[in-house]
C-alpha cells in the first residue's frame, strides 16, 4: 500500500512518517533522499548538488528519477510518500512514474493545520547565533528566557520564524497544495487529519485508518 502525505511544515507529517517507518513502512521523503544521494555522491546526487549549490530548485524530472530509484528498491510493501507531490502539476508525472514500476497511490492523507496552531508551533522558535541550538519557548524553552543554555548568548528569532512569515508561508502552502487536496478528494481517496492534535492522537487515528484501508484492499 502506498500512502501519500500532504500538508504544511509544522503539521506533524514528518513525525508521523518516522513513526510509520518504525512500524515497517518504507519512508520516501523527498528531502532526505536528496541528502542521502548527495552524501553518497551518486550520479543523481551530484546532479542535484549542482542545482542546490546554484540556489536553484532541482527540476521535477530529476526528483522523479530519484523517487523511482528508491521506491523500486524499497523492501517494504507499505510505503509513505512524504513531500512528494506538492503542486497540481506534479500529480500526473508522479502517477506516470509510479505506473511505470507497477505501483500507485492508494490513499492520500492531508494534514490540515490552522493558522493559530501553525503560529504556536513555528513562531516560538528562537535560535542561538553562536552554536545554532534552536529552542521553542513553549515546548523546549531555555533555562533562562532569551539566553542559550550552552554559551549564554542572547537568542534571536530568525526572519522565517516570525509570526507574519509563518502565516505567509502557510497561506502559500495552502495555495499550492489546495488543488492537490481537491484533486484527491474528487477521486475519493483523500482523508483529512487535524494536524493540530497531539502526536499520539494523530498516530492512533492513522493506525485506525490504515487498518481500515488494509481491510478494503
Ligand atoms: Zn548557544
């Protein structure tokens, strides 16, 4: 069974992917596959690195080649595709690539996140300018407010982590993934999960969903 995870940064889909990986799913996350390919200096990795180093987006064809390689050699029958389809334009080529190795997306899980929760999760991050340790004022605060535990430096908030930037990014994400979500809803394989819930709640909801999916197969 192949699950496709869709959702914004902070929605918990990366955490849930890792949890499913520890229960036997193959984890196909675009970002980490790239890092792996580049680390291993493979031909695909070196090609990708040229784009990275030039600050350009890696072209979709190259992304698909890397995905195809890793999905083909995945040992598990159950696979999570995380961050693989982000725009409407990527749906068709991704499905064609899967069809070429006799696979298909069985279900799509959309991790929805409210603005309020996104800001709570992402806009409370403060970074040490000296050692780059990241703190979260609610979930992982430093011992003394505003000061790094390790070296006493004053913590800074990165431009990306400021509330307005977080809201802007979430709204951009919604604009891009909205049509993807609509597409899969129309063809009847979309399941929406409230990403504002706790890790444990979402994990058990997913567990139940997967059980139902397997019974349907
Ligand atoms: Zn520090």
